[in-house]
C-alpha cells in the first residue's frame, strides 16, 4: 500500500505543476499586449526620471554644494621678522 500511495502523490504533484505551467503560459499569451505596453510605459518613465535628475545635476551651482566650515577657535596673529604666523589657541 505504501508504494501505491507514493505513486499517487507523485502523479498528483506532476499534474499540479503541469496545470500551473499551463496557467502561467495562458496568462502570458493572453495578456502579452498589455504587459508589453506596461513595460514600455515603465521604461519611458524611468528614462524621463533619469533625464530630469541629470538635468538638475547639470544646473546645480557647485559653490553651494558644501558650506564653508568656520573655525570656532580664536586665532592670534603675530609678526615675527616680517613673517606672519597664525597661532591657534
């Protein structure tokens, strides 16, 4: 009895996998025009987004990219033999 039950389970599994493959192919063939249109629209939107991003990068002013960091420590300037030296305290 164990061999027959195992064969029935294997046969059922093959039938289920075959039915799933047939259903997948049916959906792919039935909706192919709609899927292609959706894929083309998605690619068009991605290209438009990339073009907008590259245009915004090109028009970006580099002088405002990183703010200048100011030193919070006070500085003392002294002259010694006509050479100006900056001492940080």
